[in-house]
């Protein structure tokens, strides 16, 4: 097995190894991520899918189209306890996103100014504080064809809705 980060669902039936370090960390405020986490955002380290492996029970999968791109998002979750563990994407077939809270050591994939982006801040809850120096995008960080968009970077913390 490759060296990587390990994680699991709440009951431990579904476990995984990322096979390496995150490529980047996405912090997303879209309604999908809010619903998927039951929170105001999802922190999602992104990894090479080819190195990733489930090390125990295979998860169940729920598929739905993204409201942003129209491409399918696959939510992989534990068939026993229901914990959402990872996301795979029709739009990015070579990538896999981990729900950061399922990592055994979530601090191993913290968002930093250098490795992360905050997306769909247009859907963030009023009062959300966006940190200074981080790449911020109203919606996706790229066009549907993959063309990168220019981020906004605040010089000081910014409060959404003010």
C-alpha cells in the first residue's frame, strides 16, 4: 500500500488510504456541500484518485448532477452508519475529494494560503468570515472547460453579507 493519509467512517466499516498527500484543499460553501455536511461549508482535501484505495468495506454510492457544472457528483458513504466519506466527480475523473472530518488526523490536510481555495462564497451564510490572503471565488475556480478563473484575495478578513 502507498503511504498516505488514512481515514474512516463513524462506525469504522469503511476505511481508506489516500496514497499520498493532498494536491490542494477546497473549502466549499455551495448548497450541495452545506446539505452533504449539515454545516455551512465542506473542507475537502483533493487527492489523485489512482493512488487512493478503500481498505475495508466498499462504500455505497449516491449520484446526482452538480447544480454548478451539470456533471455528476458521486457521494460515497458507509452502508452501515451512513457517514459520507469521499466524493468522486464526472468533471474530474482523476481526482477524489475526502470529507476532511473522516481523516484519522484532519490536521494533516489543513487549508493554507498556498494549498487552498474557497469556492461558491456567493452561497456562504451571512456572517461567514473569509480569511485574508486566501484565494476566493464566487462560484467555481474554473470554467466548465477547465479554464482557470482569477481569484479574489482579501487583504484583511472579510465578512460575507456586509
